[in-house]
C-alpha cells in the first residue's frame, strides 16, 4: 500500500507504456486459494441468491477453481514511473497478491455493446462505475 491508497508496484523493466490509458485489466493470482483441493472443485452450491442451486466454477467468479487466475478492470488514477507505482481506486485482491499481467483496456477489444447474461444476474449493474452503488451483499450467499 502507498499510505492508505491502493496501488500496483512494477519492477523497473516493466514501467513504460501505459501513458494515456485511463483503465487497465489486471490479471492476478488467487494465491490464498491455490491448493490441490481447491483446484479439483468444478462446481459448487448456489453462490448468488438468484442463481441455480449448483453452478459450474466457470460460471462464477469464485477464487476456488482449477486455475486460480483473476481479472479485474481498474481505473488508473496516477502512474509514478520513477517509483514504479500505478495508483488505482480499487481491486478485489488482497495486499501482496501476485500480479500476473497488465493489459491496457481498449474499448474496441474489451467492451461488449450488448452482452447476454442469465436471467438471475440480468439486474446487476451494467458497468464497473455503476457497481459502486449496488447492494452486492444482497446478491451473495457467502
């Protein structure tokens, strides 16, 4: 952490190239859930209030999965290239979580105009920005 702020720290060799991008996709490792037992879990009980009673792991965002890779799109608030710090407002990873890769968010490759989702989650917000005001606690069974 940088004070009480959230940031991604880059090694010197990886500090260039993100100028002008307002958002990045952060690929990170669910390191706290990387166990032999967790990697064998292929389905689980209803994770969301309105979802089916049992769901396959690839239909969830659970950290318990065969290959515990996570993806979070984030806003870039500031980049300090000298220190190798990308300051971001939020990420659903814990402090010290290994970052696997960063990719610039580009609407022509990353944005889907009209994505289809199952009926049980069709009422969820349509963007990350709108998600901040949504009552997510009312959606989960965990």
